[in-house]
């Protein structure tokens, strides 16, 4: 047990924290001891002096305290952080397939009681993003512990690359940057920014330096298999393809033809590269998805009988959810108009703020306006290496539907 400075919270915040939600907002703090510095670990107590938890304190953030421990006897030394690393790794070793260990999310922030921290494993390269000041302060202890944990389980680590080039860090009072993490446990001669991985039997080249977020989206791993299962013999249009993952899985599953769209030239080039190294026939096209679908609709072109919509998050804030609703509805409406009766639609949202209920409402409206009926084949969420805490709705973000147009 450490002698930590105290933060007293409101009754409302106490109930939320005891219910399992780890965030304390600035407006919920009744008192904070003098001398607490941004990034410090504090002891959170109720107004009656009862222990609630220990958390990272940051007055620069709207989320002023992020609770990560509810054990009053915890001591926050290197051994503690290594234990946290072991819990996270061992969970993945239990719930994921052995072939997924080389392309897996090892740490998913609050879902692993490591607020603001993301760690993805791509082969022997770890890609890391730190979005909370407290985790930034304890990053070295945790990452060195994580490297040791992985090696103890015969999982190699050659280098660690930090993808801290995101604006949200500035809201926590941190600078943006990216580059290699340096540690006595790592050999600088082994550093690399591109690595090949195999997911669902398909080889990809991942660019941890320049790829979106940490380099590759692992959360759709099993949804890609579900999408591929109904692609045999189909003429497929994969929209917002990024690295071509949906397109490649469906092509491998026996599609008659696959066209992969992305507005990013780099994404199109990477998709073409990934298709070539797997010997799969995918036409990678640089185009704006909204314009492409609108043009197909105008021409009444029904060349495709299976469309995949996996757009980036159209909203990262509750303030813009109405605009996002319109964006999601537009692309889904266009896809439904283009698809023939009996065609298939895979559609996703990766925004927490576009909740499941709202996403379903949007789909119903789009189907009504397009004059079609949707027959649901399957509903899925993010892969289990991105676990959802029932008490933290923010950990649930990915919705994936498979429909037939009837």
C-alpha cells in the first residue's frame, strides 16, 4: 500500500466507480490534496473517506482521474506493471487461436485496466500508442515488463514502435511524436518499421510507421472470415479497403471478382501489393467511395452483387453523431440501391458514438428509402483481443452486420 495523495469524489462519481466505470470527471471532484502533479497516481476516496480506487490524475483532461486499480494494497512498482502485462498477454493466449498470436491486440486500454494504452503485436514488432499522461509516466516500467512477459512465453520481440502522433495527446498535455522505444532489453540493430504478418492464412505487409493508427486493423479478424464465407462466386465491391483485408479474405474464399476501393493512394498501393504476394486477383482502385457509389446508382449499374462497407469512424464525438448518421445512411442507401435482389451487404461502424441501436435505426431508414428489405444473416462485434467491459460502454465500438437484400 502506497502513501498517495487523495482525491475526494462526489456521491454520483462514487456510485459510477463502484459500478465498474473507471473515469472521474473534473466536475465530480469535491477535493484534491495540494501538490498533486499531472500524471501522478492518486488515492480516490468517497466523501465518507472510503477507498474507491487508485488512478492517474490529470487536471488538463476532462477525465481528471482514470482509475486502474481497486485493490487498496497495491504497490505501483515494476512488479505491478509486469503483472498487468502478464494478465493482458495470458488472456489473449487463452481466447485467441495460436495462429493469431503474431497479429493480435495485446493491450486494449481500459478493458485491460491500463487507461489510454494500446499495444498491437505484428510478428516480432510491437506497435504502441499512449493516450493518457499517467501511462506515459509509467510506460517504461510497463513496456519492459511486457517484453519480458512475451519472451518468457517464447513470443519474440525485436523492437517497439511508438505511434504517438495523434492530436488527442495534446488534450492530455502531451506532445505528438512517433519513433522507436529504446530499452536495454532491445537491440537498435533489430529495429524495423515494416513487417509481414499472416492473418486468416493471408500474408500482409504492415507499416507501423505510416499505417493508420497502429498500422493494421486487427478487430475485424473474424468478421473477415464471416464475410468471406458467403463470397463464393460473387462479384464483390469492397469499400474503404485500407490494406485490402476484406477484399483478400473474400477473394481467397472463391469470389468471381473483387474490386477494392480507397481514396488513399497509399492504401490502394498496399492492397495491390498484398494481393500480389498472396496470388489473389483483386482490382485495387483509387476513388472516393461516396462518388463511386453515387455514379453506379445513377447509371443503374448492378455489376456487383456483394458490397462491403467498412468506413473509418465518421464521428469521434457525441457532438457530431447526427452528421455521422447522415454519412452512414448515404453510403448504405447507395449500396442497397445498387445491389440486386438476392445480393449481399456487409456493413460496419467502428465508432462508439454510433451505438448499436442508432446504427440499426440508420440501416432501417436506409432500407426504407432504398425500397428494399434486409434479411439479417449475422451480427458480430470486435474480436476478443479487443474485449468489451460490460461496465464500460466505451470499450464497445465495432458493429458488423451481414445482410441479404430480399
